[in-house]
């Protein structure tokens, strides 16, 4: 009780306990997919105690989560508007940030966007060599997305038909 630095240690301990409570809340919000709310708490912690624990890494993770959500929303809007290239760009941007993104709707719409974009290029009379090269890239990405099982045989057949049309063009 006579230790001269005891009051400072008690204050520091209380501050760390408060920050730990905020940290746990932020991590729980991130786990629930509430990146914006979690980010706000993490930024508060970072202001109070820069570099504490793994807060800077979690800030980056939350910001990426927010950006991925924005890309997915942009992709969905572009898909609904039948803007295939914009949908492809948005979904591919989300996958660049998180290659392990496991969103079935996004994958289905991305695959469909590849196919519809290729078909649009094949049907256009103004298709350029660059368009054909882009269509070839889309074709390869689409093939890589389709599982190699009997359940997806018709999708692979459709891709093979598009591929032969692309070669003719």
C-alpha cells in the first residue's frame, strides 16, 4: 500500500480492462459481420492506445470487410441491371480482397455474368480483337468456377458451345 507507483498501476490496469471490454465487443461485432460498428470501436481503441494488441490488423480486416460488402452490393446492382462487365469487375474486386470468399449467390452471378458477356460479344457485329481476348479470359475463369462433376455437365456443355463460337469468331 505504501508503493509510490501503485496509483498509476491501478489506473493503467483499469484502462486496460476497459479497453479489453471494448476489444471483445469489437471482435464479436466483426464475427457477426457488422464491420462498420466493429471498426468504430477499434478506431477508438487505436486512438486511446496506439498499436495495442492486434487492433491495427483488425482495423484493416474491418475496412476490407466493408469494402467487400460494397463490391458485392455494386455487383448485385450491376447484375440486376444486366451490366455484365460492371458485375464482373465488382465481384472480381471482392475476390481480390478475399480469395476465399464463399458467397454462393455471388459465384453464381459471376459465372452467369461471364457467360452473358461472352455471348454478348459473340452476337455483336462490333466485336474487336480485344473483346475476343477478354471473352477468352472470361471463358477460362468460368471453366475454373464450374465443378467437375456430373451435376454440372450441362453448364460445361454450354461453355464448350460458347468456346467453339468464340473460336469461329
